[in-house]
């Protein structure tokens, strides 16, 4: 039976923080809807000290930003985007349109139709998340989205050159330097200067995730990607240094980023906790990672692999890194995770930045019911039907009419009956007539 060697803060404290975020976001979105560009400008000045003549970058400004990016950095961006593009293209190829004659005279099908306009949010507050541009913009372009709007917050008083380069090379049609809830709200609701989009995608902090939640229904979203979560599942085949490194490598995202260690080895568990403390004395981002580990770090000692798999599925973590004798056993057994990293040769950082899978993934147990962002999220699978013979229409009509009357839908039934009379050459009474 699993037992905790370390716990994070309790659920009550988290719920109180969530309530404050909800109220703040609700007010910001209402302001954007009421005042449009003026609200966006006020919010940007308030939160980011940023109020340029135009938030949208011109072609010349994009070129100027790209000229500031080192050649090696541009090559690395192109390399990463090639990996993301290649995997997205393979995924899209697996999504075929369908048309089939299910019985004589009845043809059913579906088409995979790209969303027309998408807003891609790229975080850039504490860290400039260059890779998020690959994950959203490149994938949307592969899907066939016609209009891609990209937003990122200002960084040190202006557009971050590498983020701009990644957005541009990825295929964004519009690039705006706006951050946070004001960016998400402007893209979703529309303003005088930003035409509204049909879908918002991309990760962000708790406020961005809450904005997407409140806007869902008015626009589509990819998923509610909140603070980064990571889990290491390990046994005695690996050492404490690699476990601690991989936990802190994600805890540095922010002070509310959960990090879990599940292990069957108490020696490894206690060794990892000691190694975390050692690394925190030398890690440049220890000011953030230490808070995340203190408040959201958990170490769970399990009896065996089955116990670890049960706990992992219960937690339903965003990233799950498996370093055990048989990582593929967990791949076959587990059902609730955003992305899985098998064996010590890979790690979450590869997935975050360069390997080709998408890093926008479900958090807060959403992995129980959804996967992460991928090319299929930008496609609507829309069905159609065609009846090609009189006989098929009459046959469908007879069954449909009776089922409609069973439910009390007489208008529905008459839609079927008129076809039976017309194509079946049978005298069928009006659906509402007494029998």
C-alpha cells in the first residue's frame, strides 16, 4: 500500500487560491468585452508596463527581431520545428476522411475540416517559452488552419526576438506582443484591432488557464493547461541524482508546479530527497524550484510496480517519466497521463523542447479524459449522409417514423413519412393522425 514520505500543501489552500484567480479573470474578461482595445492597452500597461503604438508587429519589426537571434539559435529553432512538423504530419496522415455505403443506397461519411482561425498563446513572463510557438503554431499550420494569430508577452521591454522568430518560422499570420489574460481575451472576444478567432490554444499560468476555462463555449480550447506537473516512477535501477534532477527540472517552471516521485525503494526515495536539497544549493533557478518542491513536492513509497501504476493513474499527471527495469510495462498498463517518457535516456525536457511530440498537455487530473495538443485538435470531424435510392429512403423512413412516434416527436416522424409516401409508394397517414 502506498504511503507518503513527503506531502505538499492541502487541497483547501489550493481551492482558496483558485477562487481568487477565478474572480480576477472574470473581471478582466468583462473589461475586455466592454472596452476592447482600450482595456487591452490599460491591462498591458498595468501588468506588463507595455503600451506601444501597435501591439501587432509589422513585417519590418519581425525582421528586426529575427536579426537579433544568433545563427545557432535560429538553426536550433528550425531543427526543433522540423521534428514537431514531421510528427504532426505523420499524425495527420493517420486521420483519413471516410465514406462508406453502409447498406444499399445509404452512404455515410466524415471529413476532417481544419478550424478557420486559431489564437496561439506563447508564455514569456518568467521564461521566454520559445518552444511553445513550435507546439501551437507549427501544428496548426500542418492541420491546415487558415489564420493563425500568435501572442506573447513583452520581455524586458519589448518583443522577445527568439519567440518572434519561432512564431514567424512556424507560420503565424499575425504576431502581437500582448501577455496574459488580456492576450487570450483579445483573441477570443475580438477587438477593433484583432479579429476574433475560433479557438485558443497554448499553455500559460493559472490566470491564462482560467481565462480559457471561462471562454470555453464561446471559443474552442485545446485543454486547460495549468502549472507544469511532473512525475518520476523509479526503482533501484536508477540513482538519486537523476531522479532529483528530473524533478527539479520541471519544478523550476513555477512555485506552484507539482513534482511527484513514486518508487518501490525507500533508499532511493530518501536519497532523492537529500539530493534535491543538494541541487537546490547550486541550481540557478532554485528560488522558484525550492518553493515548488516545498509546497507541491510529494514522495510516495509503493509496494510494487502494480502499486506505482495505480497511484500514477490516480494522480493522472501531465508528464510521467518511467525509469524502471521494464518501462514498457507501464506504457501497456497505465491509462492516465499527458505524455510518457520511457527509460533514463529520455526526459521531459526533450519533450518540452525538441523531440517532436507536443508539450501542451493536460494538468490537474485532466489526463483522465483528454490527451494533449496535437494536429487532430485543430480538425473538426464533420459527418454527412447521402441516400441514393428510393428503396433505401423508404426503408429508413419506416423505421425512423416509428422511433419518432415512440418518443412523441410527431414532426420528426412526418419528415420520415413524407419520404415513405413519396419514395415507397405507400399510403402512410400523417404522423399526428389518430390510428
